[in-house]
């Protein structure tokens, strides 16, 4: 898999299962297939993840602050303790996602699918929602 920045430059080529703690700050991962990827503790701050497939991904403790996750597929993803401050999750599919203790301050959750999502202990202060 190629990891690209906002300008389309290839930052690195990696296997999807070797992304633990990776620094993908502001990477362009639009429409990327990261299904079941292990991104535990990864820095995805400000990353473009529009339409990305993160179904079943391990994002425990990941930094997704300010990331664009519009329309992303996060079904069954594990986001325990993830930092999603200011993240754009409009239209994202978070069915059965684990957002326990996630920081969603000022996140955009309008039109996000949250059926079965675990939000126990999540911080939703200032989050923009339609529920």
C-alpha cells in the first residue's frame, strides 16, 4: 500500500498490518483500503481519510484529531481512547464501532451511522450532531 501526502507524493510503501504507531500526519489516504489494519497508536492527525475503508481496523489510542473521515467505513473499528478532536465524521459508517473513552470534542457527527456504537465514557463536548 502506498501512503501519500496531500500533494500525492508517496511517503512510504507498507503492508497494511505494519502501521502500529506510524506517523501519517496529514497523509492523503482518500479511498484507501485499510480494512482490519492495525493502526494502534498511529498519528493520523489531519489525515485525509475521505471514503477510506477502515472496517474492523484497530485504531486504539490513535490520533485522528482534525482528520477528514467523511463517508469512511469504520464498521466494527476499535477506537478506544482515540483522539478525534475536530475530526469530520459526516456520513461515516460507525455501526458497531467501539468509541469507548474516545475524545470527540468539536467533532462533526452529522449523518454519521452510530447504530450499535459504544460511546461509553466518550467526550462529545461541542460535537456537532443530529441525534
